[in-house]
C-alpha cells in the first residue's frame, strides 16, 4: 500500500462521541420502550440526518479517495438501534408480527452477498470491508423501515417528514449563498449534483401528493405541499446541475402521468389541472430570473468534465474485465492510484467513476451492475403494482412518488456515483423499505374503513326510524 495511505489513530473527538453515545442510549432506550412518540422522533431523526449527518469515521484512511474511508458511525445509528431495541423489548410490539424477510429479500441478499464475497476477493480487503459495513447499516435501516410502518397514520407521518426536509433543504441553500458565500449550493453533500439528486427524490413524492391528494386547492394541508414543492424545486434549480434539472422535469412528468391514470374524483382531476396552470404561471417569472445562469451552465460547461468522465468510465471497464469479481468493493480509487496512475493522473488520480453501473462493474465484476439493477428495479416493481391498481389513496400516491424517485436515481446513476454516497444510499433503501410495507398499510386502511362502515350502520340502526 502506498505510504500516504494509513489509518488515523482514535482521536479525542471520537472518544467524546462514544461517551455521548453511551449517554444517549442510557436515556433513549428506556424512553423508546415506554413512549411510542419516541419512535417517531427516531424515524424523523434518521430522515433529517440524511441531509445533515452527524457522524465519525473510525480507523479512517483520511487520504484515501474512495467512497468510504473507514467505519462510519453516527447519530443515524443511535436512532436505528433505538428502533431495533424498541421492536424487541417494547410491550406495544408484542402484538405486532415482525417479518424477517421482505418481498425483495432474494434480490437483496444476492446483491449484499456479492458485496460480502468482495471482501475476500478485493485488492485491499479492509477497504471492501468499510464499504460493506455501510451496506449492512443500510440494509438494517431498510428492514426497520419495512417493519415500522403499520398504518396510514404512520405513512402520513413520513410524508410530513418529507415536507419538512424539503423546506429545511431550501434553508440550507439560502445559508450557503448568503451566509457562507457558496454558489452553487451543495449543503452537506460533496457536490451540488448530489444535493440535486437527493432533493429530486423528495420533490416527486411531494408533487404526487400535491396533485393527487383529495384536499382542496388551498386548504391547510395543501399549503404545506405547495411550500415544500416550491422549496424543493428552487433547491434543485439553485444547484445548476444539468443532470439534476433534467431529471427533475422528467420526474414531474412521470408523476403527472401516473396520477392521471388513477381513478379519482372529478374535483381531484380539476384540481390537478388548476395546479399545473398555477405552476406554469409561476414558472415564467422564476425562469426569467434563473434561466440565464442555467443556460450559461449548459452552454459553457467545461469540456474537461465530460472527457474526465469518459476516462474514468474506460478505466472502470478495463478493471471489470480483468477480474470476474472485480477489484473489490470501494477499491476503484486504490486501483486507479496503483494501476492507472499515469492515465488518471491526467484528470484526477484516485477519483471515482461518475457512473454507478461502470463503478459496480469495476468493483464487483459483471454480476455487480446486474444484481444492483435488479435490486433497485424490485422497488419500482412494487411501486408499479400499486399504481396499476389505479386506486387513488395515500399508499398509491406514496408508491408513485418513491417509484419515480428510485427511477430517477437509476437514471442519474449514468452520470453520478450516487448510491455509493452514504446519505443517498440510506435514503433510497429507507424509502424502499417504506414502500415494501404498502401491502400491510393497505390492509390496515381497509380494516379501518370496514370498521367505520360497521359503526355507522350500527348508529343508523339504533335511531328510532330504523327500530
């Protein structure tokens, strides 16, 4: 291993964080067992941490340019283990069935199994192990999300979290531009393209509920949708990310088309077209302000950027062809420094391929991009299944939004290494876990509707007119 790659020793900051961890668990674990609302705080906290992470990296190879430099541990894990503890030790969970498999478990285990094998076939096994620890955390997060949602009320809480994180994201944009003097903004992400990718995932969920919800055009709940959509759209526009801007409008079109297919009330259909008219009217002055820098970004983007992408992708292709299992998870950067330094040194030695499919091919061989694609498509399949039922309800709108978001993630993956970034990886799998639970949510909603009808019938039969 090159001399400049070495693990950092445990620091005082990390020891302090471990002490804080013990203090948190001493308070949080008894609280989460006793109070149901603490679980919601944990869920909201995990979603919030996706855009504003607080963590440390243990055994960090600080000078390594891979997608992860050590074993990450942070506040997200605090909330995650609190939820796991509640599921096994809280009395309210005794009547709930915990499912240890998910509808896409076979594909998930196949992909994660290949990543585990990579630890033993990698050029540098510890780098592959670092990458695998992130995937294990992401899988646990997906599994907890799948088991946590039990009803429409739980799902509605997730939607409120999405609205909140969209507004908070825009506050971060304003902070970057007017406080830090950073533009285009990137928030806590390594690049503004990542911020655009994250925000587009949230935007399409919000848009699905804005145009598909049964509420009136400007009632209280709908106003929150308007605020969140406006904040999220402005966040993406502010990044000036060409891929982000293109996929945002693609996502809005897909959501609009999918919601149009649903069997909805005439008032909802009229509201949808009114919203499109309002958005079109609002976009004209907005584009007048934002269009010049956007056009400049498209016309004057450096050619070196596209050429560097091609070089990185070509190196990824050659690395994938050399070994059946690839160079190993999180080993692309190391192989670039040691084996292709003369080539990548011309652009960015040690950098990563900005193409999630070629990056998987380089690190995991031919099976990598295949299994990853099938794994991600499994979420889209379950989302499409609910959409094609054409029922206009909360779980269907949520499935449309998340399915579109994951499709956009796969599409932008041809330009970015988004899934390899911890925040985005956690977001995709957490919301994927939510959407896999829609069957349980639908059964709960139908049970509640039957109960309401029964109680209404009992009330009517108890009136003097029916005696």
